[in-house]
C-alpha cells in the first residue's frame, strides 16, 4: 500500500497550488485527478489540431503585486510565465441599450467613466465608490484576523469592511440613492461571480473591482493550461506526484482522523492528511462515511445553495477579430434589470437577447500560441443559466454517470441557446455565422460530468451574504487531518480564490502562515529544479495522461 504525507483530491488550481506549496516544503504529496488532464477549470481543450479554447481562465488581475503574484512568488514561479495586459483604457466594455462604458485601469479613472455615463448622479456615485473602494483597500491591506486580539483590533483597522462588507449591493445602492441604470452598470461584471445584487456582499463586489482596477487586467500567454503546467512542475520537481485517471471514491476516517483514500480502481493510499478540492457536497455526502461528521454538520452542507451555473459557446472563426474589437471583453446586457436576468436564467427561460460575456483568446494573445490558424480567431460566449435537467430536456438524468450528449431534446436546447448568444455577438462584432469553422457548447451538465461539481456550478456554493466570509467553510474541517480548498472554500472562487485557497489549505496542514512568510520574502521552491517553459513547451501535453506513477518530463509542443 502506498503511503504519502498528503493526498490532494483534484488537480484544479486549488489542488495544484496546495500540492506545490506542500511539496516545496518537503511533504510527500500525491494529487489525484479523476480526468485525464490535470488543471481543472484552468484547462484548455483542442479541436482538429487547429483550435484551442480556455475553459476557465479568461482574464485576471493582481498578477504582480496582488494575490496571484504572491501565490506564484512563494513557489518560485514569479517571472516564469508571461502575462499580457489587456487594454488599460477599457479591459471590459459594458454594453446596455443606452449606455456603453469602457472600464479602465484605476479607481479614479473608473469613477470618471461612471460620472460621464450618469452626470446627474455624481453625489450618489461618489458615495457608492467611496464605500466600495474603502472596503477593497482595507481588504487588501488589513490581514484577516488570526487571533482574538486581531479580532478585537479589526473594527478599528477595517471599519468600512465591518460597516458594509456583509451588506448586499442592493443595500448599498439604496443608501446611495442610485438609479436602476447606474446600479445595472456597476454590477455589469457580476457574471464573474454569478450572484444577483440582492444577495451579493459589498465585500465581494468591491474585491472584484479592486482585483482588476488596482493594476489592470491580464491574460496568460498560451492560456490557462500554462499555469497548471507550471504548478504541476513544482510538484514533480520537488518529489510529489500528480496522477490522472485517479478518481477518489472514499476518504478513510478512523477515530475522528483521516487515514487515507481509496481510488475507484480499489487502490488504497495511506496519508496523514487529505486536502479535498472536490465539490463540498460531494466531499461530505459521497467521499466520507455518514459517521465522519455530525448529522447537523451534514445538514448544513446540504443546505448550501450552489452558484448559478454557466453556459458557454466556443467558436472558431476564419476572421481576424482584431479588426472588429480592441483587447477587451464585452458584457452585453439587454436591459437594466440584473435581478430579473438571474431569475429568468435560473428558471430556465431563454430570452431573445440574454446577457452575454464575449471574449477572444486570439485578441488577448495575438502572437498565436496555438489558439487558431493564422488569420483566424477563437471566440467564447457565456451566459448564466439553469442546472435543471428538465430544462435541458433530460429530466432525472445524472450528468456524472448517464449518457445524454446525443439526446435530441438536449441538443435542440443547446442549439437554441447557442443561437441566441451568437445573435448577441453579431450585434457587437458583425457577421460571424458565415465565418464559423468550429462550434460547440458546454452546459452545466457538461461541467458536472467533467468536474463532478454539484449542479454544474463553476463557482462552488453561491457567494451570497449568508454564505460568505465566516459563513463559508474554512480550510480546516471537523475531521482531523481533512482540509478544504477549491471554489466552495472560504477563499472563494475563480483563479485567485483557487490559488490562495490552495495555499491556505497547505498552511493549515503545516500549521504555518505561508502567506505571511511569502510577504516577508520566502520562496519555498528550488527554482533551479524547475523545468516547465521554453519555446517548445506544450502545457497541455505536460498535463495529460499522468496515470503512470513516475514523474513525466514535459514534452515538446504538439502542432496546433
């Protein structure tokens, strides 16, 4: 029987971040991934050896002095990847029936754009942005309390966070007496967390804005798989292993403490600690025995609401879209009612013009790197939607186990929604349909099949006022030696949440504050050992089919 120090369940960025920090600190780590490619939602996928699409990394902030930069610095990855800045004068473009607002880098510049859009609401906008910026800066500069003394001091050091952080955006907008139009524009990027404004914590939206406004928005050259490959390289070069096709089906617990895991193949692996980045409901209801936690705790886990899931359309276009759009993302909204848009989407209603997020990797990464053939482009369109199998035409289906992709009703529903999203994209970019050379779509059922996420939720449990901050699951669990990371953990969702949550789980395993050590200059990895990168490095090949137990050297690039 294999015996390691730590088993990490899941190879998304939370699992890889945790694994990298643990391996770099001398732990014998095994990361178990049920799919055949490591990376989770940071993966890319390829079609016909011509087109490459990102699953989850579309744009990020904080890559230098922010949280992402900090996490990467601690495991020796600072400067080993290239971050391409998007248009600093408008990395996001917010499109409404009567407003077009380009979101620039910098809080002051952003405030100026809002005042230009709503000149009669200057006082309310100033009040709203003063609170949002105050919350954001305090969250950035004041560490979360680690002791009772820190907790007592926190209200004096982060008063705006205490006063407003857990209120809803609707509460803030009412306080500032903003119009429906101004409110809708301020929350236009809410698809980044998929929560309606009535349930969105002020702290969440303030943090989102600051994540991009502080130092701008960036895309990773080569796509999200590059990030996964570099973290995987840290693990492999520091004595750890990542195995694909290694689905964990049980976490063994005895006398209140984890003893290891059992894979679907029957293989048992002993471990002193387990970090689960699996869906939180799967962790507590499928992987653990019923007796591992109290019935009250299990009921609390069951009661968590999952975030609104996403529907994505992937297009290969024989046009160079740089002629049609700057290096920006478009957030297209048919009206000024975000609350209604979420209600319609989650009920399964497909409007003529749903809200749509539009992004293009070939515009963000113009030097190619395998995204598309020369002169062509990729385009990704997203909206939020319902997880209901009834609405997708396959009632009662279990996406993780049942076959559904060729069901006629399912395909018709996918096609209908895809066409609506393409309609919106053509409103912005002109004729696309004559130029489409590849088209496919992913539903919440797709996401659940590949990630085993409850309801196909990309963002874990909903980031709502009653499910955030101290009301969200911490990295340390009631089971000795079991720790949580991933989208449903307290660190939150997305690239930054996954990376920081993985580091926090590693901190709990080691009983150290790794983030504080990094702030003081610590670099735990031996950078001379690292091998990922270079002109011929293929991140997808390096992350694929790692079911063999030995470390695999990165392979040369596959033509794309």
